C-alpha cells in the first residue's frame, strides 16, 4: 500500500504567528488540504498551494501585488479571488478565509466563490471564433468567464475538442501521461456554458462587408465580432516518399495517436529536424526504447533560439540518452524503410517523424482582405485592419512593447494569453496585449524556460553552469536584455518576466 502523503507545514487551523513567515509565503495545511499563506503588503491571503495547470508549487513562486505566479509555467492567480488571471492555468484555485486573533493567524474554512461577472449591456450578440487551438479555446472560455451571454460559436477543422497540445510531444507521447490529461475541458463543458463547438468544420471564406463566415457547402454564419485563430500547420518535406504511411507530422491528437501506434514493434526511428518539437519527440521515442536518429541541417540543435552553449548542452543531453545526431545533413528521399541522406548515407527506419517547423495558416485572412505581413497584422488590441475582426495565436503579428518591434511567435502560452485579451476586447475593453512571451520545453527530466523574444543578439551572458543544469542565460543586443533562458532557475525566470513587464533592467 502506498504511504499516505503527510500534509505540508504547520496546521493553520491551530494558527501561526507572523514571525513564522519566510519572506512573504508560508506553506501549511487545513485538514488534508495544503494551503499557502501569502503576505502582500498589509494583507494576508490564503490560497490553494498548487497551480491548477500542472500542479506547480506556488510556495516557490513569485508574489507581485495581490497575485502569485507559478514557478513552472508562469501562470498567475489572484490572491483575492483565486481566479487564474493569466494562462496557461485556466481553472481557479480556492481561496481560504484568514482570521487574526491574539496576534496569531488562523485558516479554518474556504471563502465563497466569487459571483459570476456580467458583460456590459452593449456587448455584441454573436461572436464567431475560427480555430480550435489554444487561442480559440482561451477566447471562448474567457468570454463566458467575463459574463458574455450572447452566442459563441467555435469552428474547428480538427476532429478533437481543444487539447493541451504541448503534451502531444511530451508526456503523452512518451507514455507517461494518460489521455484524459489532454482535453482542456471535458466534452460536457461546452454544453454547460453554451459554447457551440463545431468540429470537422472548414471555413471556406469570410465576407467582411456582410460580416459573415461562409462554411464549406455554402452555409453562411453572421457575426458581430470575429476572431481568427487558425494557428499553424507543420511544414511538409517536398521529397520523394514523404507521404508514405510510416512518415508522420505532429500537430493533432490524431497525429500523436498515429506515432504511438507506429512505435509498436518499431526498433528504429528517424526524426527529421532538431527543433523543439523534433527533439521532444526524440526524447519521447527513447522512452519507448526505440533507437532514435535525428537529422538536421544546422551545426547545433536549437542554436538559432538558444545560442551555441545551450545548443551543445541539448545535444549532449540527448546523446546521453542514446540519441544519434546527423547534423549538417538532410533527408533527400524516403524509399520504403530507407531514408537517403544528402551526405550520401542511408538510415533504416521503422517510423519517421518530420519536425522542421510550422507555417501560419493565412489563407482565410488573405481572402478577407486583411493586412498581412508574414502573419496577420494586428494593433495593440489584437484587432486586424478590418474593424470587428481580431486575430490571435500563431498567425498574429503584433506590436510588442518590450522589443519595440512587430513580432509573431508560435508559443502555446502566448496564444492562450492573446485569446484571453482578444475576448475582453471583443466585449468592449481597450486592453493592450503587453504580456512578455514565454515558453517551456521539456527534454527528459530537464525543463528549459524562455522569457522574452530575441531574434538576434550580440551577447549571451551566462550565470551559473549549463552542464550542471543550474543556469540563467541573458540574450542582449546593444546592452539590453531581450530574452532570458533558464534551467532550474524558476524564481529568476519569473523575476526576469516581471522586470520586462515593468520596463526595468533584467
């Protein structure tokens, strides 16, 4: 029988003294529930101790104002209401009632949940969302959270309801996470909150003047506000044999299912591309005890994003786990189970996974006459060049106040946060999207967190030891820190994010 987990810290029902705080947080328990006491200025709050996203320990997080941020993936929660105010967390936490008696602090019961909000009376009646990924789902969920009572229709060409896509190349593909972890919400959620989710639905065109979305087959849907969240699609290799059954792309649940099915009885896999997705797939396939070869044209994996030192570390990490690299090379043809390399060699493979990047799905935006610049051009409020049409996620190029440039990024957390901001703006808010870009990547037991956006840099300052898996890298241009990457420096990563938000020196 597994040993029962002991509750954390002191019993808050019995009370603690203010001097028991370590800085601004104290981890304790109420019965079997772990509860975090947080001191924010003159106020003391009590909140569930773990993030509702992946159960990150908030005791190791960062308190700022009346909120607390998760150290793992930078979700943010209100200490007053428990609401998940910033993705990737979506579900709220319980807030507990704090009582002070005789110089001691007691926590005995949960507070009542906050009352639902009501949208403004002049809110639009019909909102259509094209896309069933991170941005589209986060927008639909936020519309209902904001009290919008009108029609919300999500049109998705996927066959599955919105899922936690990062898991498709990480734990789920590796076999260490069950499938019921994947859905962002259970199927009944959409009926309960009256979101009309239409799967396997293709949008043929948008009539911006008539404010209509036209589906395949000719049916038209009228909207008052429209959100384009069409995402991106994997780049397909233009080589012979790329369309054979054992060659896979990875974007959807069906893609992940197909790769998992291909691992049965497989002895060797070839991963084409040393991108984050490609290397996460490589790590997951090694968990299935399959021999893995990675073929990529660059000299170091992920050097363009992380620089040479981190690139060398990532390569060594994968080699320690048995991955064989063929760098400075490409696959020119796939003939049966044989992949031919540009260098002249061949590799036998029972399955091949192509991870050479993605491209934004811009066809609908272009057809609708929206301004395009290597993505859909949006303003600070994520509204496109056509009033009433918004864009979020992988397709959106927005004015980033931190870099001073118009940027487009393909990060899951950015897409969710943009969807949330777009939702509020479609309801009449004039909220600028000013979140600092964030993503994480998992390689075996090593997480890499990245805050900011640095397409180019002239200096990388390394604090700590990369090989020891204890480091923080600052990517500078003209003396200014544009981005920070870290391994097991979670609090430093959060502090860097906050400094960038405030325009302070990192």
